[in-house]
């Protein structure tokens, strides 16, 4: 569902996620320590890694609720593979 770079970046922004706990689509990001400042840092990291810009419509609480919701939005912003 996701890729290794996404998981690596995301884990760096989830201070309460144990290193041995797998990320699943239902993993709640705020439960694992993602706060408003963390969201800003995470956005910057994801935009840099993937060469995308999160549009205003994507900047919702729902986008940053779970791993799956964030990946879905990010994946939708990425250019289609040729």
C-alpha cells in the first residue's frame, strides 16, 4: 500500500510509535504523537520527498487521521506512472 520512504518519513514524526510496531492503514497518527507542529514538519518532508504540494482541500483533520488516509491523499497528488 505505501512505500519505504513514506514509512520512514512517517515514523520519524510519530514519537509514541514503538519501533517494532507495524504501520497499518488504520494506524491512528495522533494516537502515536503527531501534533499540529508535527503535521507541518511532516508536510514539508513529504512534499520534498515526493515533489508534490498539498492543496488546501487536502489540509484537513481527516487527511492526517490515519496512515491510510494520509497515503491516499499523497498518492492522489503524485504524478501517474508512465
